[in-house]
């Protein structure tokens, strides 16, 4: 980011990263978002939608199931049930609705399982249903019919007939007609199943023009932190606490204002790779089995891999992804030693440990001030974490603890509002 450029990142890069992360929850529906985005885009081309509507449609398709926060939720999207305030479409909309650049996307996601019902689906609960919601619905229902064990060309007629039979009842007639037209081409189906949309984004969508300022990236990654943490009440406040702690430690260490905001972003995203970890392992109260801990040890690699796709995030990626590395080289997954760990990475490691041991969980209370100091002190002595950073934390312990608690309370409030309406 230069002084003449007020923008820090690209909206599409961040959305694409989150799409790939959510797909880690269940391999059974891997690439589902990208396939729905591809088919939605193909429909928008056939129907000649304006550019802005195409952009909203594709972003909505890439994020349409982010409200399905567990393995079972992800599998349940294959079957359609009645929409309730706890449905994944509603949760996804609530997660995004307060972030202004995605407000229209949130509205599309909110209604993307409403049937057309011969025109009655133009509204729902007294509210207008965007026509783009119906387009995502159609693309979504096509994709879930694909059997990946069978050659895709052999499935074309079956899927086309199924969709045709729901014209005007479940799906908008004009959209069905467009689908029946484009779906005659085998190439569409082969591209749909073999070419991830995020790696071949069409140039005419101009998604790179959707830029975000640094403050907007802070806000959006705060939304992503909820998606990461709200899978379980055990972790509902963790990333918020890490982000607040790391940002304050960075300020105390003399980082610039922008660098402190970057540290907040890194805190929001440091556990994005945990979406690959089954919830039963995250919530296990007993000691983890060796095989379970091996799964946990993979999450920082996934964080590194996911954030590597975001242009301009090189420094943020290191701060976020190295939070389980140790100065003595005994951390994971890269076994980086002290000379390879920047001050930002050292701050994130301390912020993560401090937050984890002091925050309350449903099954235990956080450690006392004395216990926390003893744990951090032992880790400094054995060469795991930075004594300089721990001294900064202990010298400002009450202020940092208060900031962490306030962040946790805000996260709790958001969890109750979004997950338990």
C-alpha cells in the first residue's frame, strides 16, 4: 500500500480465501461454492445481467453457504428443508449484513432457498426477495445433483429433466429456460466439475476493481473471525481476544498505526485453518489422542496456505500462520527458529497463548493472573516464546486483560445475536 493508494486489498481475494476455507469443513461438498459461482456466472451471461448485478451474484454464490458452520450443517445443505431463523441462509446473511460492501450479498444469501412458487416467491415474510437469490438457488440445486462418482456427461439429461420439471414451481421460468439453453453444451459441465472457479475468474467481471481500505479489511476479517469461531461455543470469543491482545502488544512494541491494524487482521485470521479440524476435536475436553493432536497441528499450515492467495498479505500471513512456532525450533508446522521469527510473529504467539489460557470456556474457567504469569514465565525459560513480548504483556497486564475481556464480551453478544436469535 503506497501513500497515494488508499486501498489495501481486493474484496475478491478475501472472499475467495474464505470460500476455500469453508470448503475445508467437509470434503464431501468441496468446491461447492465455486461450482455454484461458475454456473451462476454462466446464467448471468445468458441473461445479460448488468456488470454490478453479475458481481453481486458471483460474490453471493461464493459465500452462499457460509452460515453452515459445522460438518453436519454442510452435509444438510444437500437437502432442502423449511427456512427458519436458524437456517444456514439466515445465519450467513446475519454474519455479513453489517459489512457495507457486502450488504447486497447478504440480502441475496438470506433468501437463496426461497422457492419461486409461481411468482409468490417474489417476496417472503413481507420482504422483497432479490431475483439474484432465485438464480443462486437454481445454480445451487443443479450442483447438489451432481454425483462425482459418475461421469458428468452421463448425468446431463437427468439433471436437466429434474430442473425442467420444477419450472415455475421451485425456479423462475426465465432462469430455467436460460439453464436449459446453456446446459446443452458438454463443455459447460466439464468446466463446472473440473475447473475451480476461483482459479479462473472471468476478466469481464472486473472483480479486481472492488478494492478495500485497511479499515474495511479489519472489519471484513472480523466477520471472518466469527465464521471461524462460531462453529462452537467453546471458541466463540477466541479470535476476537487474540486480535485485541496482539494489536495492543504491537502498539506497545512501537508498531505504526497501520501495522497495528494489520496485527488485528492477523489475529482475526490466525485460526482460519481450524476450519479443517472436526468440531468434536475442537470441543474435546479430555486429553487429545496422538492422531487427534496431529490433526490440530495441521491447522497453521492451512492458515498459511489460505492466506498465501491474498495479494499484499505476505507480512500478515507470517504473523498469523507462525503463532505455534517456537523460538527453539520445536513449534509447528514449519519448525522455524528464532532468527526466522519476526517480532510480529512473536507477538501473535504470546497473544494466542495468553488468550487461550485466560478466557473462560464452557467446561473451565480461565487461569488466574498468577497462574498466567507462571505459565508464560516457564515458556520464556524453556525457549518457546519471547521474553521481550511477555514483559510487555505483564507490565501492562490489567489494561491488556481489560481489552481482551471487552473483545470477548462483544464476541459473545454477536454470537447470541447471530447463532441464537
